[in-house]
């Protein structure tokens, strides 16, 4: 191969490196307090407990623009004991609120899936409120990488 | 400011050695010098009723090669100081291997160039064919032969034939199943075309259609051998859409999908499996964590990270087997399966010493046939290596330094970036560098050598990101290859830190000045995962550079300061 002078000095177009920049890392994350405030407003005086709620999300997002997540809450879903709502937050997005799913005993089971956009590596937080007012929370760290090199 | 001379690559302190201690078959062989005979290499005690034979990460190497094992392979978190993160002398001590012995040559980097002259090349698919035939003859009706993937990519001929050479040769070896990684870099259409005609199973429980989240390939297959039912679950490389170009297989999603592994194990057990095998391309540390969290897997045949470990690593009740790369080794694991359970095992990591093992004639002929159209080009001498050229290791290897030098020089760049691939063969001091050698280090489907502008801040961000992909203490957050190789710039790295805090002292080597976060630098690199990257293929850049310098003088890289 012979590169001529112009080719030698030509700059490549597009986003480059070993790394394609999928999502801009430059964004203003919501203040941690904004996330905390949302959780507090949702939970009221109830204690945040672990268990019963499971959040499935990839460890590393394949595409930060569309990250699949699933929330599932263990509940008999009867009229005396059911999941009333599940709030999903992303604490590193400019606005932490993602979605709130509403359930009733008629739902049969408290499961929901959706795809969310993540600006950068951050925690996805799911909080479930039960019909008796108790609240359960789970958190998953999802990494949004600017890319890796092969392997 | 740190000057070039002050950057010294320090050896990494090895932590407490945990896991298995050396006590296996290698110990007996290690006391002697000189190569063993073929019969000794193949000897195996009569045991059990099922034999698993594992070959992985051959990276399209059909002929015997030299491949230097890493000198630096740092484990973090719970993997610190455990195999495979033990190298050199510590490795020899752990497994009681005599320095200078054939095993030391096969398994470590110590005295590699000198020992290579004594013990010769390793691998060669015709030698592997001989070993496989011998095992099948010995264990008729009891053998499962499994290919862990990274089989179709990594050579001149595999690139030119889009993997057809490897498919033809592997079909001749008659594997029972395979999984995949680099296979997908030929594009989804080519993968489908090959898989549709494959006479054996192509498995990946973690490959899904990303639109409907439905399985895109078979998850597992049940086999019957030696009177037992064996379920083989495939696990493709979990981070293909991140570490490799997503646009080449835009409708697929991967991931570890641990819960799905458990569901497949449970399904296989419910279907009557006596033995459950995970044929995995996760990488060793990911598999070690997976084994501690998923129940019911008897054996994980690991891959991706190219580790060769002489004994299985045992996690709870799961045996983890690591069979090396580039055809250097074939693993044989004999299992005693009774009453729906594995009662015992015997294992041997069989080193494929090409001077000792007789090539299988029909396979030699097939290899010659698939290489014949390219033989003249493959043999073409481009230059000469004055010192050992190798790639494998967490930081720079001398072959990568050569590639970085070529990028800096041919593209007039300030800084060069070269991906930390684990594949690529070694060239001995004094050897000619051929076209084949260059493609063994560069042959892949997105080779464009870009030339771009980046700020110092952006460069730091890239190094931090890649470092976190390699040194995140949670293996599930590790992806891709070794650390990106850097030319024209020195830096210090503290692997124990968190993302954003590992890299410091970035220095432009040509001026000795610290990298200015605001300033823009000309950066040349290759293997961008972005679509439509512009630039000449990297092999042309490297060829043109070697032609110009004639003899390549590889010097020890002293521009990365490692703290661990």
C-alpha cells in the first residue's frame, strides 16, 4: 500500500476510536437528592424494605438509548393483598423519573417490562408499594460504556 | 512531570495463591527435561464412562504456531491472585513445573524465545486431529467433542474465505457442538448461512432477538454417551454488541443472562440430564462467578480469556476447565457418571507439541488444500523481527508496539491506540515477518485505520472506560479484551481504583509534556466499532511500515506504570 500525502494526513469522519460513542457521557445528572425526594414522596412514612421486588436489567447496556428492564413483585394479588404501584427511577439521568406502573387485584400478577434510556452509567431503582402501604425497593447498577476493544 | 525514562513497568505483586494447588498429572511429567513422546502425551488412565474433549479460541490457526503466554495478567476483586491470574515463576511454582521444561514453555512466558528453539511450535489442526482420533478410538461411543468458539476468525485465509476454511476443517473433525464470539464479526447473514448448513449444533442460550426478546439460537442440546445423558448448554460471548460492532448483527442481543442459564440447567435436568455442561465463551472470571451463583452445572468449559490451566478450578460442585488458545492445547476430561451424578473425574490439558505428535494425513491434506490458493501470499516476507514479537498480556505487547509505531509513523499521529485483543501469534527473534504473521495479528472484518482528533480529556475518558472494562472488581461488569495499547503516550494506572480514578500522569512521549485535557491531539487507531469508519486497512499500514524499517527492533515497553 502506498498512502499519498493527502491520505496520510486525512482525518477520518464520524465518531471514532476503538469506541463508538453510543451515548454522550456529557449530561447533567439529576441531583442525588432529587431521586431521594421522589422515593420519599412515593413511600411516605413507610420503611424501605428489601425483597419481594426483583429488577432485571443488563449489567452493561448494549445500547444506552434503549435498555430493556423488567420488574416483578411477589404478591398474591388478591383484593386484600396486592401491589398497587411500582415506580422506576434512573438516578443518573437529567430527570430521574422513568415510569410508574399501576396495578390492581385484577392485574393477576405484578410484572412489567419496558425499555428505558440511560444517559450514563447509573443506578436503576424500582420501588413497589403494596396495598397495605409497605414499600419494597431494589437497585441495579447499569453500566453505559463508551465501548470496548474486542477480546 | 514524568519523563519517558521514569516510566517503568513494574511487576505486579502476586497476592495469596488460592484455589487448587498443583498436584495433577503435570507434576510427574515436570521433573524431566526434553519433549515427551506422543504415547506419553496421549497416555490417560482408564476411567469413567464419559469423555469431554474441549478445543477453544483456536482463532483460525490451522498450522503450528508460537504463542507466548502473558507476563502480566492481573486479577481484581475475588479473582486476585487466583488462576488464571498467576503467571511466570509463580505459575510454575503453583503447579510444580520445572523451569525450562516443555510444560514451562507451553504454559508461561519465562524464557519463551529460547525455549521455543528447543521445543518448537505448538498446535496445528492436523496434530489435534491425531489426538482426537486416538481419544475416540480409546473411548468409542463415550466422547463428546466441543468447540468453545473464536474458531472462524484470526488468519489471512479465514478472512479471505469468510471463515469457510475453518468451517470445512472443523467439519472434518466432527464436533458435537460449538458456541461463538468473533464468528459474528462476519455479519449475521454469513453466520446464518454457515449455521444453516452446519452438521452439528450451534448453541447460545444468551443470544436473543432484540426486538421481541426471543431466543435466536438453540440454547442446549442433549447427547447420550457411555449410557449417560449429557446436556450441553451454549453460552456465547455476552458482550458482543459492545466489544464488537453492533451494526454487524443489529437485531441480536446477548448478555450473561444468569437467570436464563439457571432455567436451562433446570430444564435440562428435568429432561433427564445426568451431566450438565456449560460450553462457555464468558471468560474465566465471569464463569467463576457464574459457577458460584447458578446451581446444577457439573462442568464449565471456559473460553474467551485464552487461559491454559493444568487442572480444573473447582467452584462449589462445578469443574472449570481452561483449555488455552490458538490450538496449543486440547482438554480431555473423563467423568464417572452413575445414578444421575458425576462421581469423579480425571483431567489432562494435552499440550500439542507439533514436533512430537504425528500429523493426521487426511487433515494435513485438507489444510494444504484450503491454504493452496493463498500459499504464495502467506509466505511473502515483509521484513524481519530482531526481538520477540508477541501480543498477549494486560498491557502493551511488542507486536502491538509495532502496530502503534506503524500508526504513529505512517499516519503522522501524536498518539496511537490499538485494541487489546488476546489473539495473535508470536514471531521469534531473527525470524522473517511474513504476510501470514501480520494477518495473524490483524486479520478481522473492521480493520480501518482511522486518523482523528481527540482532546486530552477524551483520551483520559477512553483509558478509564477500557480500564474499568478490564479491572472492574465485579467480573459481570468486565467485557472485551486486555487494556487498549497506546503508542506515543505514557500513563500510570492503579488497577485497584474505581472508574475515573485509575489513570494518571498521561504524558506525550515526544515532548515529555503532560497531556492537556483541553488540547487536541492527532490520534491514529484501528478496529473502531463505529460503522463506516474511514481509513486504510491496518495490515496495509503495518506492511508499509515494516517494509520501510526492514528489521523491527522491539524494545520492552516502558511507558505504562502499573500499580496494583
